[in-house]
C-alpha cells in the first residue's frame, strides 16, 4: 500500500495519526468502516453515508446554521474561498434569501405584499434600478 510505504519511517507517535491497527499498521478501509465508521454513525443516530459524503453533510449543516463561509473554508481545508463558494455557494444564497425580510427593509405592508428576494431582484433588474440609489 502506497500510504503505508510513505509512513514507514515515521516515529510511532506520528503513525498514530493515520488510524493504525492493533499491530501498528495502517488500518484498511473495510476494517475502518466496520470497526469505526458504522458504529460511530449508529451512536450518532445517523443514516449510513460514506466518510466523504459526511464531509459535505458537515459543511452543509454548518452553513444552514449560519456559519460564515470563511469558517467553513478553514474547516474543510480548502485552499481558497472560491473553492468553498464554488462547492457550497448555492447554500449561502438560499440561506440569505430565506432570512432577508425585504418587506421590513423596504417598508411595505403585510407579509402577503412582501416580494421574495428573487422577485425583488427581478423587479430591480427589469426597472433598471439596482436599489443603490443612496
């Protein structure tokens, strides 16, 4: 295994960082799934998903709860904010659309009269006014 060959000269403390088995070798993926991953998901009461899918779930859940995109970038280990925005940016837009109360901002009446963000953007775009008249 390439990974095992690359860590053969590491100190024992360093090898602990790559999920070693009980004889100090790198744990195989199938063993990791059966002995670590599946019991972990069961204890957390989560449906089965592969570790990489859980990575996306984690990022999605953070953004849905209001985490800043820069924080998610750091958590995911992305090299740039553009990489994170390209992967999860649609969630940011959806979150902002749900939370912005344009009726309150624009001073319109009841909830039935309030345009959605998409409607407001369409109205501004079709009228030639970007809303930046201040």
